[in-house]
C-alpha cells in the first residue's frame, strides 16, 4: 500500500497534522495480532501509548466511544453517571462497524459519525506520541498527543477508567 487513505488520514491532512503510519502484522485469519503490546515494544514504541477506542451502547440506544490509553478498564459507574444513563453495555461486534463505519481493530477516536458521542480518558494525553486506529485494519497511526487533544476539543475529558 503506497499511501494509506481513510477518513482519519484525510482529516489529519486537512488539519495539517503530521502522523506516521505503522503497519501492524495480521494473524493468519486476517485479524489483528493478539500480542500487539509485545510487538510494539519490539518496534521501540511504548505499548501504553495506544489509545484504544471502546464503543458502548446506552439504554437510550445511543453509541458512545471512550478513548483510553494504556490498559485501563472502563469505570462503568462513572460512565453511566457522565452519560446520565442507567443502562450501558459494550457494543456488539456487528454494531461497531454499523455505528462507526470502521471494523473492530481499526476504530479511531476521531473522524467518527456525528451520531457517536466521544468521551476521552485523561490517560490519552499522558504521552508525547500516541497511537490510534487508522480506520484500516492492519494499520495504526502515530501522532503527537497534543494534536490528538486538539482534534478531540469538543469531547468530554475526564477520568473514566479504573487503574
């Protein structure tokens, strides 16, 4: 692939934000490798700097994406309170692509449909450089955390994970 093209790279180019493409090996069944953290360490990158995109569905049928770095686990009580929702669950596999337009394993925290509310855990900005989903399976993007923060300026930022 000469140049990775997705809504994510288009947004970064439009905003003139520098990024680098990281090719991530896929397993034989064309799924993201299970030991991504180990692989990133071998590539000289901090595996904790990966900003994961966790998609939830609320009791009122809205989709909410939580961007979180490192291995933190979502604090369900805090999320429900933030969203004013009694019911909250992880989105099902098929719902992820329907709601975001991206496949599981490639979902970015940016360049999402307006119907997806974004929450950002403070951990996403604890690194100089972060790694996010590119929108294309098998590829991730590295960019400055400050640039990601500027792109997520409209999102609610808080402490949404348990250590």
